[in-house]
C-alpha cells in the first residue's frame, strides 16, 4: 500500500531569463539594476512558496498517517525544517545593502 509520503515529488518551477547578479551590474544602468533586483526577489519568493508547498504536504501526511506520522513523514519534516532556515524572503532594500557592502 502506497502512502501519501511515497507518492509525493518535489515540484519544479518555471525558469526565467538569466540576469547578471547585482554585484556585477553597472549601477548607472537602472534597467539592469531593476532586472537584477526583480530576479533576486522572484527567486526568493519561489523558494518561500516551495516551503509553503512542503508545509501543505506535511499537513496532509500527518492527517493521512495518523499515529505513524513520526516514521512516515520524517523526510517531509526534514525538508520543511531546512526550508524554514534557508528559504526566507528578502526585500530589494536588504539585497541592495548586502550587495553594496560586498
């Protein structure tokens, strides 16, 4: 019998055009700076939404597995805890400060 945890796969997302990182963009080229900012913020939001998807799947797994959720949903818990630590949304002001000081 296949469980909810066994049938779940990590989702993929749409790829956008490659843009130079903010540290490599000429600060005088405002259009390039805006594109670079948008890319960083977009990728940050994508990572945050991936974490939200993992959270939804974890809730489903907990409900479906009942008392066995500690064993059967462990991989989703690990994935969710990793996403909480690493996948935070950062606004463009913070991005500008961190790139400018580097």
